[in-house]
């Protein structure tokens, strides 16, 4: 759907329309982003499509009002073109600044029928002098609210705190807390206030997820965005411009990440991609549902996304990095009996120093002391296959311990360096995957494990943050070097899967410290946390679908012999609407507890075919860390699956809201645990489910379907 009327361009499809108008100077500005049948986003300041700063070319002010960036304001419309590739609609707008010769291509993409806009910008230097870039926006959108103080007053800004052991903690607060109204003589302080978040270091989600959003408390109109970058070099800001709300999304910048890029004549630079989802009146649930559909459309295809095999991993609340033939063999049998389909040997399989492996990793050879038989680790791998499972191994590919022989065999140029010196962080060096020697080393390791040993699953961990990046080339800032490595890392992952298309890759970084869609568009699973307390895992598991598709969110389920039966069911329920990562001391469980584990795996296998098509919603709202009742729903057109958790301190009954089932007579089935004492009562007129769980902690998985006339 593309139309032009004078200087206005309209583009999109049945669920999303974008309008761009050229001002009197020829500068294109986005005037509308929303539903096709809506009017424009209202009055308010029109922002340029791109904001660019370079040394000598900064921001432009008019009194107390920020107009924009000098280069962004000077970029004029040169041309545009529209293409269609399968389900994807693409609009490319070409801009040019005749004074500096800077050209820009702004590329917008959207999957048909999904209200999500993907954006990235490519700059080219068609001039005669080098431009030293300091920041480039990936997306700028103004007029996200109507042009009125009341509209801005009604908006909440969304962000997600993300820390080790406490990931995905969403917060909402009034935008006015950081963009207060200023009536009177100083009535416009645009650009001087607002809410902003930035990443830092090499971890993309340490401190905060690279996501955010805005939601209108009155209408439910909601925007949620993600920055698709696998490093800490990202930033977003949102505030008030021209008496309306705006958002601007960036990759690394000079001010916040020490990033600069010398754009020489004839050279090009492309920003990190970003995505913005939209809901006109469905609130957070609808916006996250759209983002879920987009994530499925943009990622690399893989059979794992449809089959959802059950994974056993020996680490969490189990061997904890101390595997051996003696300890693994009974776990393999117990995992197979429970129904696991992959068995992953986690950290320590290469450690011959009884735990002293941290600063000596890098060769990735099995420790003979841990696997003392004549066939070494292959005795264990063969046993996994004999029990009908696919073997997997833990790997931390990007690090080399300072005492590893690989630290001496690879050249200095293969590592992160600053001021000509190798970076060392907690006894480790970090590979720079732009260097051929670094990639050859990792390719040899992966090809040996996968092609030679028959390993079908690699858990790729990353447990150090070596700071601002690497300045491997003359004149390169560490932030620019880090961006180059980040992109080389993605290319390396693509090459691994090109060579081994059936290999399953899990992304981990001390749990969820590198949780972003740049990686999730390549790898099949995301570790959601290292949290070892089953009660504290519940809000992480319930919030995980905000940042990963349900079929990619790996959630630990780790029953212990000392757990009560309610606690065993609770830890298993944590994973039933994601990906089961079974662990724990299963061989030591009593028969009743072990039966609960087997029942949970069987229940998961019975529903998992629906999960890759389901979208999430939160019947009690996005959970806070201390909430005593928590709920997550996944819904398909025909079925709603609902996990509800009651934690200690909660009332016995909670009221859950399922507005998509309003007016529907529903049949509610208890899927897990089958012997649970859940008491649900459905009110179709109000779309409310009253649920009683008599004990705490306890959790249940329900299936809700429309009742047929003869159903009980």
C-alpha cells in the first residue's frame, strides 16, 4: 500500500501506515505512524528521519528549543523506492546534503499484517572530506501522542531492569517525571529533559534490556521498541518535543560509548537495526504480541523453533561445573527416563585442575581426570546417544585464559587491545573475531566437537565484560572496535550454522546479561537466568516472553530431594510455557517427586506444538519482583494456556483478566499438576478468572478453550 499526494508519501499495509512529508526546504519528516484508517498523529514538531552528529557538525538550537542536528536538518529528499519480498514490505528513502556530500538511505521494513516497523540507516560520504561521525540514529519518531499537555500527561515510559539473577524486571513511570511541563515564560525546553537509557561494555543487557516503550494510561495506545545489537553500545531516549512525545533509538555514540567513525570519501556506515511495535488500543499485551510475531518473521529459520525438544543440562542446582563419568552416567539415565531429548554437559568438562580452569580455558579439550576410561569423554557421549538423546557441550568461545596455550599461539592482533596492549579481565583475554586467526581457532574447535564428536548442541556462554572495546586499528576508538567485533561475532554464528544447519545453539552470558534480538535472530535458545531459587525464578519466567519468543526462552526446572511436592511442581511449572531446561538431582528424588517431573515433561510435550504460534499476555500485568501472585498466558486462536504462581504471603485467591475471551463460555482444564487442588471459576461477561490455590508456594498450568454446547 503506497500512495503519493504532492509532497506526502504514504506507505505500509493493513495494520501499519507510515506517512512522510517534505517541508519547504525538501527535508522529509515522519508525520504519521499508526493504523491506516487513523488521521495523522496530530500537530506537534516534525522531526527529521535521521539525526546525525559529526565533529564540527553538532546540534541546532533556537533559543531554548532544540531544532535537531545540523546534518539531520540539512538532509534533503533525493528519491525513494518501494519493494516487496514475500511477506516483507520495504520503503527506502534516499537523502542528501549537498554541502558536505553526506548521503543517507533510511530503510523501513514491516512484515505483512504485523504492526511493527524495522529501521536502519546507511550513510555514505559522497563528498571530498572525511566526516568524523559521533552519533547516528537508527530511528527517530515524533508525534507519538497528540499535541496537548494532557496527552503527554497520560503517557508512561517503559523500561526493563536486567541484572544477574534478576532479569526482565519491567518498570513503568509517568513520562512527566523526566519531562515535566513548563508553563509560563519558559514554555519549551525540548532537548534538555527526557528519559534515556544506555548500554555499556560488551554485554548488551547488563543493567537494562535494550528495549523500552511508551503506553497511554487512558487509551491503551502503546509503543514498544527493541535495539537489535549484541553489545553494550546502544541508547534510547524519549521525552517531549513540540508538546508531543517522541522516541529516538541509537547504536553506539561518542558521548555514551566512546564511539566515533571516520567516514572517508566513498565509504559507507550502517547503523544497528531497531524495531518498533504498535498497538492502537490493546495495551502492552497487544504490542508484545506484535513484537513476538515480528521476531519470528525476522529470525533465521531452524527446525528447533518448531520441535522444541526438552533439554537436560547438568549445571544448575546439580553438578555446578563438576562433571565426570561417574556423576554423569546416572544423570543420563534419569534424564532419559524423564523424557529429555538433549543432554548438555555444562562447564568443567575440560578442567583437569579441580576447579582451576577459569584462567586456562581456550583449547577446549576434555580432561582425562574427569573421564578416566579408555574412551574418555566419548563413553559419556555414546551413553547419551544410546539413551536416545542428542549430546551437547558448554563452550565459552570468545575468551582465552591467560595461562592457556592458545594465549601464546595466537597473535596479539587476534585479541582485544587498547593502546597496543592486550586487554585482560579476571585472568582472561577476549578474542577479536574480526581477525582471521581468531575465527580459524574457533572454527576448528566447533568443527571438531560437532563434526568429529557428534555434538548436536552448544551452549555458548560469555562471562566477562572487558570494558569499552578494542582499538585494534590506528585511529580506531574502542567503541568502534567493539561494534566491529560485535558484527563479526554475528557473522561467525551465521557461518557456524551454515556449516552445521542442524546444530542447536544456546546464548548465555552469566544467565541473561547478553539478551538481545541480534543474537536471538541467529541462535535458537536464550538462557533466561542463573537464578537458583525456584520462587524467585517465577517473575523471570513470566516476563521472559517480553524479550524472547516463548519457544526460545530457556527456563531452568531443577527439583531437589529436599523439595516438597508443591515445590517440585512449582519449579517444573516455571518452564512449561517456555523451553524446559531440566536439571537438579533427579536420581535422588523420591518416587512421588520423580513422577511429578515425568508428568511435567509429558504435559509439555502435549502442548509444545502450539507454542511456536502462540503470543503472550499477562493476566495480572507484567510482574514485579515481589508480586505474590504471577500469571503468564500464551494464546493461539483456539486455545489459551495459563501458568499461575502463588508465592508465600499471597491470598489464596486471585482474579486474572483475559479480555480476549470476553463473552466466551470457556472450558478450563488443569494440565499440571494433575493432582493439584486448583479451583478456577470463569466469568465470561467480565472476562475474569477467579483462581484459588490453597497452598504456597504452588503453581498450575491451565488450558482454556471455548466450551462446546455439550461440554460439561
